[in-house]
């Protein structure tokens, strides 16, 4: 029921992490396009897994527009136990991604060089 799709703009370079030295995981923050200028920007964290995560980290950069499909989750992070303050975030675990508008001044980072 939480399957969503939408166009987003990448705000930061996707970061590739290894979990247990076997599973690739990439995450980055993105922004939904705004119709009204007075509204605050909606920022969402995208999470990619497996070989798909490796490809996303290698090919997508800041200011690229992509169409994503995945499962939406509402995450809470406790900031302070004394005051019971929490930070609420939206997160999408992405299963499909389609490039729409890619930045023309892009440079591909070869991840193999970083290892």
C-alpha cells in the first residue's frame, strides 16, 4: 500500500556503503518539485540496495532529475531522551529508477578508482 512513484531532484552525491562487506547500500537526499514558491521544500531520503546501489552511486550526481518507484516509510529518530524530542523523516526504498534530466556538466566518478 505504500508503493509510491515520483520525480525528484538529487541534492547530494549518492554515498555507497558496504554492509557486512557483502551488501551494497547507497543513500542520498532528494527534493520533490514544488508548485508553489511559498511552500517549504520536501526533502526525502532515498535508499538503494545491492548491485542497483552500485550503479546509482556510479552514474547519478547532484541536480539530476530522476523518476523513482519504491516503498515509502516514515522514520523517527530520537534526538533527546530527556525532552522526548524526535526527528521525523520520510524514506523511500527504491526499486526502479529512470533518468529524466541529467546535468550536462557531469563528471563520472569511477568507483573502482576509489577502492
